[in-house]
């Protein structure tokens, strides 16, 4: 009796997810729950392109033949680049076949790392850093400016398919906060780029978006004209020459 009730309830839940638009699913559900859709189901054919098959061989050459499964992350990344920035379940199955493991082993990796997108993204996927240093420096204003300018919600794709906006945790360039990353899938895996834009402002991120829309390549890195890379605004005030050795040690004797 309990088993029948549990089975019935599970079927009701699955049916509810099939009827609900994918964009309305919560982030946690989107990360760990798959529902077949017309463009994302296991029986859709998927394989690496001829060019990427050569890349697959090159990637596998870095690992012992009995440890092919160690290539799962770079192969998923290559598949995502080829498929316009996201991973359908059929692509994950193709990777599982290449590295000779059960598909669930690939699903475990693809659902664990948030940089693997399991739903469609724009040709330019804009990721706003949401960790504390960037948040203190105004990352929420950056995200709001992008969403308002593009007329979308977080993780939605613009009607022209060009842009989507998401959040990402620490990008490791806190000294230049706030910052965004642009994953450029507009030219497939051959032209894929992943660039940081640092010291951004709400006005500047809108300018970057419009430059990308025009097909331009805005300069990556710091957007503060008074900085060089991660140096202080206005230039260095200290450490202007070679540092002196500590007086308590004879370095030549080492």
C-alpha cells in the first residue's frame, strides 16, 4: 500500500515538473534534477565534431589508458563549448562512452560543478561575481544593471539568444572587485573565450554588453584607466625597485 502511494506521488511530482516551464524551477532543483524536454533527452543523437574528436584524442593522451575517466572534466568542457555553452544529457552520455564509464559517473561531475550549464545560455554568458569582496564593492548593482538593460531575470536568455546573466562565486581577483566574466560561445569551441572584466561599474557593464552585441571585443582585465593590471590606482607608491636582502642573512653563503 505504502509503495503504491509513494509511486503515485513520485509520478505526480514528475508530471508537475514536466508541465512547469524550466525557467521557473528553483536553482537547487535545476542543479540536480533532469526532466526530458524536446531538445534535451537521452535519445537525441550527439557526438563530437571531427575537429573536436582530434581534441578528444589529445586530451586523453595526457592520462594513462586505464585512467580515461580522469579526463571527464576537460571533455565535458569541450562538449559544452561545442554545444553553445550548455550540456544536454546526450552530450554527457557521449562523454561517458569515450571514457568508458557508466553515464551516472559523468552526471555526478556535471551536476556538482556550477560552471557546467545544464540548460541553455546565451552566446555571451555573463557571470557576476557574488562573493563578499565583490558584493561589498557593488556587485548587486552590477547584476541589476545587466538584468534591467537586457530585460531578463537571472539565468534567463534574451529573446535574440545573445545574452544570459548568472552568478558565480569567487573568481580570484578580489583586489579588482567588482568583476564579471564573459563566456563567449558565439564562435563555438574554435573561438571560445573566457574573459575577466574587472573594476566594472553599472555603466561600464552596459557598454561591454553593447560592444559584444556589435561584434566587438572589449579590452579585458581592469576597466579602471588609472590602474595597470592589479596595481594601485595612480601607480605604485612603494616597491619601486629591487628589494634589499634581509640584513641578518648572507645570501651568498646559501
